[in-house]
């Protein structure tokens, strides 16, 4: 899977995306993260990428020409048009379900905005979908793009060694994950739940399912309600 990220800060990506699991996935050729500097596609000596908004108002807006030319450079010669996502507070909120959907794509182009946003003609002409990582406003689209790359890439076959654990993760089945423990069995007088030391896998599974439902009901009643509704009518 390939990600082309159009950004004003390409060095941010190379630092973060070459580390850990994402870095190893790139070394294994499972994913490619290509950061493209929008400023390299400016045509003036000041490498201008933004300008004042028509109609007045605070802040600056990212201009069409550099973004259009950067997009054309990364898509030149491609047989099919990759899906283009603009990271924006106005977008569809990124959930695990959306991440699974995006992980089926071979190639994504992510546009990272700054300032007050990007010229609307970029969105109209180039963007297939706006995606938000949550209802808060950041200083730019780079962190959202990295969040999207991280949660989508880990779903690409071969990226995670323990792929079997997907079904037990929080949000996979609409519920939060059960509590996890590891050695030692006792730490400062605090014991690991006895059931987990029993080796009785059926009972352990039952305990884990019960804990998962319980903590979802407590921590995320919205998810709990959805789960109950979707389970109604199922035998
Ligand atoms: N939350 C988020 N989830 O994705 N992106 C964000 C996010 O806060 N940002 C900061 C503002 N940028 C520029 C901007 C400003 C206004 C309208 C559209 N674009 C985009 C990226």
C-alpha cells in the first residue's frame, strides 16, 4: 500500500514514519510513505504557498497552483486515479471501521492543509473525501495524516506479527478490549485475576467477554448501546 502525502513539512514524516512498526513495514516493502513538499511546486522565488482570503477574514488560505502541480506530479503516468483524502476538521471522523475500509485501497494521496485551510477549488477538483481525526482543531494536517497512516497501515497483511489479535482489539467488534496483565502474577501485593492463571481457555474467554462488555458500558455507553442494538434479533 502506498501513501503520497502532500505537505509543507515533509521532514516531519520521514522522522516519524521510519520508526518502529511503520518503518519496518516500509523496509519489508509492505507499505510506502512518500512525503511530497508542496513548496517544491511553487513558481515564485519566495516559494509562496498561501495568500489572503478573498472577502477578507483572519489568517491565510493555501493556494491552488502549488497543490494542483504537486498532485499532478505524484499522479503522472498512473493508470488509475488514487483516492485523495484531505485531512480536515470538516471531514468524516476516522474510526476503526473507516480505517478497515481505507486499508483496502492500494494507493492513497493525503493532502495536509495549514492556516485557515485550502482553496475550495482544490477540494472540488481533487479531493474524494475529507477525513477528520476528531472534533478539535490542530495547527495542521500532518499529525492527522500520520494518525491515518498508522491506523490504516497496521491493518495491511504482514505489517503486524500478531494479526490474530485484531478480533480482540478495542473497537474491532464495537466494544472496548478486556484488561490485560503480564508477569509477575503478584506486584506490590496486587494479584492478577485468578481465572487468567487457570489455563481454562473457555472460562478465560467468558471472563474476557464479560469484562469487555462491562468496561464498554462504563467507559463508552454510546458504543455499548450500539452493540446492544446490533445484537438484538441475533440468535
Ligand atoms: N481535527 C482534524 N482532523 O483532521 N485535520 C484536523 C485539523 O484540525 N486540521 C487543522 C486545520 N487544518 C487546515 C484547515 C482549517 C480549516 C478547515 C480545513 N482545514 C486542517 C487539519
